[in-house]
C-alpha cells in the first residue's frame, strides 16, 4: 500500500474531509503497473469452444451460486453475468460467422475496479495478481461497476446485505503449489484450480501463469496459420494488460471486447474519486463515517493492506 493511499484511507476513516481533499491530487498521480512474476490467468480460445457451457455450471457449483431454474426445477443457462453468474458463455455473430465467447473478470494488471474502491474491498493479490473481493469492507457504492471497462462486477440487488459478485479465479480452491507437466505447463491437482478450466472438454479455456498463457497463445497461432482473425491475443496489452487472454477467429470487438488503449484505465476510477473529493463533500463524509463504523465493529483488526 503506498503512503498516499494509506493516508487517504486513514483520513476517510476519520471523516477528515479537508485532509481527504488535500490527499486527492497525490492519489491521482501514479505509475502504470506491471503483472507480478507469478501472475495467474486463463487463455480462452474461441476456435476450440463448442458452447457446451460445462464451465458455466462448474463455476456456479464451485462458487455456491444457485442457478436460475425453470418451472420444473431444471437449470436455466444464464445469458449474462449477474448476481448468480461469475462466468457466462455468449454467442456472437459477425455476418454469417458465429462465435462463442466466455465472459468473466479479466483480472486486469492495473484494475480500475480496485482503484475505484475507496475502502479496498477489491484488491489485487501481490503474488498471483488475482483481483479478489472482501465483502466485510464493502459499503455497496458500486463505483467498481462504473470503473470496470468490461462491465464485470455485478451487485446482489435482491439481497438484504448485498455484495459484489465477480470471478476471483477460484482462489478459494487453489491450495497446493503448482506442478509442471512434461510440456512445462502449470498443472494443479483436481479441485485445486479454476473449475471452469478443469471441466472444459476442449482446452478452450486453460489456466496457467500469464507468461505461459502468452507463450501458449503464440504456439497456437504459429501452428494454425490463418485460424485466428488477428495473430495476437487480446489482453496482452489492452488496458495495460489483463491476466485473462483471448484468441479469436472473429474481430475482438465483435465479441464484446472493447478496443482499449495500451495503458491502464484507473484514470476512470480516479475521475470518479476526483468528482467525489472535489464536488461532493457529503459522500466523503458518509464514507468516512461508514469506514470508521466498520473498523470500530472489527475492533482489533487493522485496515486492509493494498497494493497502491
Ligand atoms: S475486468 Fe473489471 S472487475 Fe475484473 S479486474 Fe478488470 S476492472 Fe476489475
Ligand atoms: S475461475 Fe472460477 S470463478 Fe472464475 S470463471 Fe472460472 S470457475 Fe468461475
Ligand atoms: S466448457 Fe469449454 S468448450 Fe464448453 S462452453 Fe466452456 S469454454 Fe466452451
């Protein structure tokens, strides 16, 4: 956690509006981030996906998310990310061509959602780069939803104590150290990696370190000339890089993947924060009071450490 963010958090916790406004310009300026050496992620390849949606149901099961059901109690496949859906398979068309597309959190190298979250409920793990969520600090402001360039975080509107819902790369399942297979690819024992990758019958979505996945994408492109619309993976550079990468036979923007600059987009988050700091005193006071109340309720626990 950088001193500027720690300072901002502490002044917010104390409801120090003037101090928060003074700290804001410091928080607005910072260097782009790079992926940690052990950054984990996924590679999804549209040319291998058959749309079976095994990954969707495995994700719901692994994350204790109750699926939608029809009148007979049968599971309904979700059509988009939602409060019960961290992973969805969509079907896109480009003229006569079609493609499946797996949508979930991309675990950005420089996540705008985490930057927008003033109470640091969303944090990037310094070792794996997984963007995790701690609901105990969340006040339900949904600034993370506004900041995410991929429209990923969803909110449990129907619950009395709602939380944000998004893929956390099944971090609760990953317990053991990774092993390398004969090809040098990172493998986990059954049940100890992302459920979606484990059940995919086509290796359309695979798990590994970001470096491995970039190499795997390059291998597939080289061994299959002409198969992909672009001979590159989406996410290597977009938005400062993501840890979930895509190979596609359709243009990326036809799959709902936005064209983004190579730099990170936390400036969106900072624009939100700047608006709060400079334009709206009341929300800052509210945040300070809420944060102070939460920490009082959690007596003895220190404020969360974050990568600033
Ligand atoms: S895709 Fe959205 S929710 Fe996921 S890490 Fe990036 S900004 Fe956050
Ligand atoms: S990594 Fe886990 S939470 Fe994320 S999409 Fe896959 S199964 Fe769902
Ligand atoms: S399990 Fe694999 S092949 Fe089936 S829909 Fe998911 S990504 Fe596609």
